[in-house]
C-alpha cells in the first residue's frame, strides 16, 4: 500500500514492545513453562522452547528465572498449569485481531478479553472467524539499503521459504516456524543481522488505518496486550502516514 511504510510499522511495533519489556517477565516465564511441558526441557530438541528462551534473554530476564520456568514445565519444580486459548475478533475498520492467551482461569480471561474489545470499538467473534486470514511463520525484517540479491541468496541457502522486497526498501525473510532460529543464525553467520525477527501470525492482507481510527485501534491493541493472561496479539491493521 502506498499510504504506509512496512518498515515504519515494524519499528513502531518493536518500540512499543521494548517499552513493555520490564513488565513482561511473567508472560515470558509462562511461555517457557508451557513450551518445556509440551516438548521437553532441551532447547536443542524443542524449537518452541528455544524461541521462548531467546526472547527471554533478549528482554534481559535473569538466568535463574529462565531455568526455574523450564523446571516448572518439566515437573522438577511445582508450578501452575496453564491452558492455551486463542480468541478472535474484529477491531476498528473491520481489522482482524487474534489474541493468544495462557491462563489458569478461562472464565476470567474470556471476560477480560471481551471487555477490552467492547470498550475500544472492537467485537469478539467466533472461533475461526479471522484465523484463516493469517499464516503462522517466522519473519525477519532487514532495513532499507540491505543488499537484496546477496540476502536472497543467503536466505534461500539457509532454508528460508520466501524473500519479499517491500515498497519502502525493507526486506522480509519468511521461514517455517520451526526453521526460524536456524535461518536467523545462518543469516547472522553470513553477515546479515535482522533488525527485527519473530515467529508470528502474518496477515495475508492488511487493513490501513489513519487518524482517529488508527488511534482507536492502537488503544484496543494496548488494552489487550496489557492483560496478564494475554501472550501475543496479532492484527491485520497497519497505520498509515
């Protein structure tokens, strides 16, 4: 779309995430515990755990907290049992929204999520109402000015699924979720360090919002992300210039 910059939107989202890192340790610990419970405590054989630990280290989470979260997942330490739940709905302008939660109280969580939607101009929908609009993938973003041909060659050699050059000059490297860490590490070894990278739900189509609509949508996203039981919020909304 001509009205927004993919790079600017990524930088905006990354900046807001960085601001919230200080309050994120409990959410990071939850993800580590659930990942360890589902796939074991060895990051070499558990891609989800490896991603969770990498994210925790990136947020400067203390090593002992990371280790304790793993031990709670493997049963070495007593811990709370969390349930994974995804809620779907619509935000301002019909933008698709998906909310991934880890909770020990589903009744509390659904009430909190529904309240956030209704208070800020959105609507909760039924299961599957927007999930089909997203693709589960790894996404690595490289700044405008990166050598596209060299990056594409390195990315495809490392096992990436696709390389996309955006109109603003930024470049996206897309991977399968399980290959994300290996591709990222291979690209770094080849001299390409992504400015931003994550395993995410990438929308197939985007809904551009500007002015008051953009501000209202940001308030909805902030309200959802601030909930204790919410781990990730995905949306098709992008914010225009």
